[in-house]
């Protein structure tokens, strides 16, 4: 079985020049039957299959040991087939984003669906680009990112998940609701409202916004560091141009590149400021006996203020939303130390507007938004009048 065939020379008729070489060759291997298990992928499976084939091929042989040449050859072949099987699995895995293992493959597959992880990491100054490379590091940015993913495989898995999610998100502004939702996503905008008008030649989309700092659309000036950082991140994630925020650009200059990138081609869009309506609110408050009037006054001003959680906080009230006295009274009654509230005055600024303390409703329409900043130097932006009774002085 494992020995060389025996060769014999025949000389028919005794002629020394007519010799023929005759060899006894082994039998031809049988054809592969249908019993082959195509799911064999590892060393143990290959070895067992070949040993079973040997036993079936030579039934007269009853004993097989690891020292036999045939067994050693079967084990060597099984080891090589195991390596080839693993190589096949690795190559096949690199064809899909879900199973790819090599960082460069994941990066290229994400680029095929329009998600550039390298540019995104550089724009956001995310690791490993959150610090300059060490001196003498000649690797390209792609090589740095690939090595970082090898060291931090969970970051590669996160990018693997973020890519398909990002391309499924709809950022285009097609309908009026799209304009409202997309612009409200911007960190410098609290509220937005879109409507369409006929300009005489084509449809014009108008979008009114309530800025987060109540700044006019065309007012220039420095932006707070936290808002500037959030704006830079927002534009970097979407690869949008952004003017230099250190120069204090206006809100319109910041929003226009965002709108231009996602509006429909040929669809004109105009940004407008909301119509802010100052209101006057006068309240009489009965303070609980065990509370100081000064503390209750501060708490009520905070509840009706423009700060976080305040009733008149920017963006809390929607465009054209009527102002109800019951909502204001409810906010004041929720303050600790308030026993009772009486509404004395409730109206829009201006002599031509009647007091609505009786009806308890100030009607607003269109782009009007109620404001009450209660600033001593800006009474036109609404103010509060509080009269406190009872409680403890101090």
C-alpha cells in the first residue's frame, strides 16, 4: 500500500532489443461517494474522515497506530486542511461588514456606504486624533486609525454599528415638517416653524426660529464656549462648513450652510425671527406662615423665569400657542411655601390690548410667541409684578 510498485522487464522471443517494462500499479482510488461531509472545517473532522476512509479501503487491516505512515500522513493533511479552512473562513468574513475582522476592511466597507470613519474621527478630534502623533511617527492617518482599532476593538465595533445607522437617518429637508425638525436639531435653535408662501413666481419656504440665547438672526458677537463646542461638533458630524466662531458670526451665517446642504435643489428658503410678544403678569401670593417671603419670591421668579425649567424658558412655548393663566397659576402653586395665588393682571404689552385676567387667556397667532424676560432695562420684553402677603419677613 505504501511501497513502490514492482517493476519487471520482459524480453519476448529472447531479443535483447525488444524488452518491455511492466509494473504492477496499485488499484485506482474509488470515486468520491455521496457520503462526504462538506461541513468538515477543523482538524479533528478531517483526521477522522481520512482514517475512516483508510479503514473502509483496506478492511483486511485491523490495527492502526499513530506510528503508521498512513496515520501520520492523514494527520499532516488534516493539519494543512485545517489551516486552509481557517484561511477560507477569514477571507469570506472580510466580504461583509458584520463579520469583517480587519480594521482596514471595516473602514473600506463603511466608505462604500458613504460613511467616512477616517474623516469623521479627524473632524471630531476623536481618538487617536485627539492628540498629535509622537515624534518620528511616520504612519498615515489611516494606519493610525487601524492600529487604534486593533488596540481598542470595541471602538471598531461601535463604528461598525454607527455607519449603517447614520446613512439611514434622514437629514434632507423636503416637507415643511422636515424643515422644522432638522433646524430644531441645531444646538443654537430652541424652536422652529416652517411654512410655504407664493412669491409670485415659485413656492418660497420661510422658517422662523427661536434662538437659544434670544439673539437676533443678524446680531454678531461671541458665542459661549459650551455652545460653540456643540456647534462645531454638530457641523463636523455632518461635514458642513462653519464660519469661524471666534469672530462672533451671526446666527443666520451659521444656519445658512446647514440649510443649503439639506434643502432641495432650486428650493429657496428664508430664515426669519419669531414675533415675540411681551406680556404683563401681576400676581398676589399668600405665603405659608412658616416660610420667608424673600425665599418664596425668589422661587416664584425662578419658576416663571427664562432659565432652565422656567415657564418662559426659550423654546418652551410654541409658535402661536395661546397663553393660559391657569398654567401660570399651576406653576406658582407648585412652589413650596405658596398657600394661595390671585391673578391681578394678565395682558399683552400695549394700551390697545385689554386685560385678560377675567378670561385667563391671551390669544396668539402665527409666529407670535409669548415672552416675559422681566428685565429692568427692557420692559418691552414683558415683566412680572408680585405682591406677597403673610409668611415671615426676611
